C-alpha cells in the first residue's frame, strides 16, 4: 500500500511538472495584441483629441469664472456623447472609448454636484481614475498603433 501511494505521488508530481512546463512554454509564446488603424480608429483619435482640448478650455473657463458650472457640466456631457458616438475597431481604442466616455460623465457629475453645493469629490476621483486607466491603455498600445498608422501621442499629452 505504501508503494502504491508513493508511486501515485511520484506520477502526480511528474504530471504536474510536465503541465507546468507545457503551460509556461505556451505562456511565453503569447501573441502580442493585434492592433488596427481603420478610418473609424483615426476618427476616434481625432474626436477624443478635440474633446480633450474642449474639456481643458471649459475647465479653465470654470476656474476663471468665465463660464458657469451648469454650462461646463452640459458641455462635458455633450463631449461624452460625442465620444460614445464613435466606433473604433481597434480593441484597445474601444476599451479607451468606454473609459473616456465614463471620465467625461463623471467630470460632468462632479461639476454639477459642486454647483449645487454638494460634494463632487467622489465623482472627480472616478474621473481621474478613468483618465489614468485610459492613459495606461494608450501608453501600452502606442507603438503597436503607430506601426499601423494611428498616432495616439496627442491623447497621451492631454
């Protein structure tokens, strides 16, 4: 009985070791993500670049009191809608689209809450988190997208 138990353990260890070796060799051969750069992808990059510029403008206008909070919140919501209307084909840009649309909506909610005397900090933290996540995605895809003809550098500098 002891020999049977020892043989079973030895065989199990051998099978486990072989599984680890096969699994690690497959893992090291994981293909890089396939990037695309279609007209829809370039349209997305252009739209986001424009909307990030507009958000900066409206944020500065709010800070300098050249625009009221309701106007800025409405503009941010409209910009979220514009980003949502895009349809990038590239998977990374598609994921970035969702993050940026959420970022604009959270920013709109933060400004709206502050305008009505409420604490908008939770919404602002969410907006910053979505912005950081989108930056991370785009930074990781920058070279792959550039090789296909899509330059996301303007989005990384926003």
